[in-house]
C-alpha cells in the first residue's frame, strides 16, 4: 500500500497510526506500564517534537532513562521513525490527524443504521438515511456561512474581523482559538533585527519559566511573511499562535493573503470547475472534466431556476459559447497535433467462427432427457 500511495498519490504521504503504536507499546516495552517518565518521553517523540534534532534528543533520553538500548521493537520502530513521528512530517498538510480516524468515524456512523440481524435491504435503507443526514448537515452549514458574519469574542480586533470574512465558520472557530491563545498565552522572549530587514523572534509559553520550550520565528518586515519553527501553518493550514502573537506585537492590520487557503474559505466550492485547475492538467482527465462541467451546470441551474432574466442570460451565453466551441473544434484550434493526426481504429465486423452451429445451445436440464438405467 505504501508503494502504491507513493506512485499514484504523489502529493500524499503514507504514515502509520499513532493510536495503534501507543496501544501496542506497553506490551513491547514493559517499563511503560510503571514508569510515567519514560512513557511521557515516548509520547513526546511521537507528536510533540518540532524538528528532527528535538526528536533525537528526547529519544536518546528515553533510551538512557529506561535502559532500552537492547529493545528490538524500539530499534525497528526507530528505523521507520519517518512513518509515525510528526517531527519528520512538518512539511505536509495533515490537519493534525494522528490516527485512522476515517475508519473509526465510519464505524461509529454505520453502527446506528444496521445490526447483526439486519438484512441487506435494511442496511441500504439505513445507509441512505445516514447519507441524507450528512448532506442535510452540510447544506445547513453552507447556508449558515452565507448568512452574515459570526460573533467575535473580541470585536475590537481587526485581524479577527478580516478572518471572519474569509474563513468558514468551523475554521474561523479554530483560528479564533489560536488567536486568543497567542494573545494571552505566548510571550516574546527575545527580538533580533538583521541588516536584510528581517527580524528574528524567540517566543515561549507565558506560564513556563526560563527552562521552558522555545519557538523561533523569522519575519520579513517588508511583506509581513513569518516562518515559525513549530510549522503550524504548514501542517494545519492556519497561522499558529506564535505567528499571531508577532502580528499583535507589531500591530499588523492585515494578515497576508498566503495565510488563507481556499479550501478553508467561505467560497471554497467556487471556481473548482475551471478547466485550468491542476486536477484537469493531465491528458487522461476527460472524465474528470466532464463530471466537473456537469456539476457546474447543475449547480448553476439550481441558482437561476427562480429568476427569469438570469435564465435568459444563461441561455443566450450558452448559445454563443456553443457556436464558438463548435468553430474551434471544427477548425482544430487547441487540439493536440498527435491527437489530430491519430486515426480512429474501429473493431472488425463480427462473424461467427467456422464450425460453430447456429442452433440454440441447450440448457443443462435439457441435455439428458433419458431416464437413468437401473442395473439389478
């Protein structure tokens, strides 16, 4: 499966479920059952390290504290550390998913619509009801996103007002939580300016002392672009609390556009049917383009069905577009030269092979009409 994902889903990365690893760990490393310090270091290596150096530091400390250098299971686990530790996957957008939650959520959803004694028909009826419930919830959420702005916890913030007009309701609640944590719970320890108009910051948790964990940020004073050592934006798609703390500290009035991904915006569904999208750039995407075009026209028809002027405008535009497309197809504009010169091969005419009878083939119950003979 890992090889197939690497070849087919080139932008994805195969990883192991941390829930299953942590579930198996106590049976493979016995000191995890009674030593909370060693077990805490193991969980630190799994999901709380920001870089490879930090991972190696806590891993070596765990091996030394628990005397685990001869543990074969940990040696094999360390060899594939890139498959399960978040420290080696900070450049991938994973939204913080650490376990096989898709399977667990599917099992949880299907548990109520079928039983062990249910028939196939009852299972399909329950599945249809469940899908209709999910779609209704999605439509309700889309409707709520179009009905005005959300209530802000702090209405005097310009950054929150900007984010509320761009993010969807769910993503804005996550952004607002990160914003409040950065404003209250993050402190700036040090600030260093360089000659190339960039500023380096060192931040920490407000409730931690001198020996607490540090995060390092680098800000471009010209563009307000900021990179953080926690790589929160690269993995979750929204600015982390450390970056937002720097924005508040510098009194920045506008968050740069690169921090707003379209997939999390209010208009995420608009523009996905464009023929120049990355999903349609390959030569074998005719079926994908056809499906996207049908969905686009269907959604457009639902929007204009109650407005007669809009219907007339769409029909007139589609007629003009059809004439232009027909002239382009007939003239050969935009057609690949190799595809244009390619000769269409047809199947040869079908003919019954020699020696095969035209008579109807008898069924197995017609072949033996005689009663079986009985020998005494």
